[in-house]
């Protein structure tokens, strides 16, 4: 009870449904295995775009194009554990379940490589949301410890 109540209180009311309400969020180790990229980074820019995605209308199955507000967040890479390299990393977060990044702040980011269905072929992009364990670096010590343990060589102290 109590912990679940505290968690839901901090999530803004939106159309976002991450998982059945009775299921536990994945542990840091499960999340690390599941996602394509895990890194820490500091936000250097946030841009909002409208992406035209292709979908299917439910009532008659017709192909439709609809606009999805997407935020493109560029981070200066601080530490990479999985799936990224270079000086900066760009992640996208989509409205509804978008993660609220703030300029200048640092985060531990868990991201999936996602292909969006658009008319013009678009390369797959790293995406994150408030449905995974992405969080401010200031609260991420336990996750970082778990990830470092996963990455420790067998037999290391």
C-alpha cells in the first residue's frame, strides 16, 4: 500500500499507463538487461517537435497519419554502461509518458532503441519515458551500485 500510493502521487495525471497497477516496477538489474542503452548524462538542450507517425484507425482499419509531440533531449555523456558512446547522446521522449527532463540537470537514463513509423524512413532512435527507471542522478545511487555490480568482472571483490 503505502509505497505504491507515494509513487502514483508523483506521476502527473496523463494518458500514461506503464504497467498493471498491481505489478512491481522492474529492478535496476532487470531494467539494465531489458533496455538497449544505460548511461548518465547532463541535459544540454531540449527541443520539442511534432512527428507525423503512421497508424491505423481503429473503427475501419484505414491508414492514418497523426501528429505526436516529441521532445528531443541532448545530453552530454558522463558515463556509459551500455549501448552508447561519444560525447553526446540524444534521446526522445513522447507525450503521454514523456519523462520530464530539465535543462542543465544530470540523469541516469535507461533507453530503448525504437523505430517510429513515418512516411519518410527515419532511423531508430533512443527513447525513454517515465515508465522505466530513468531518474535524476541525485537519486540514482542504488541503481548505479546495482549496475556496477552487474558489470563487475566475475571474481572481482
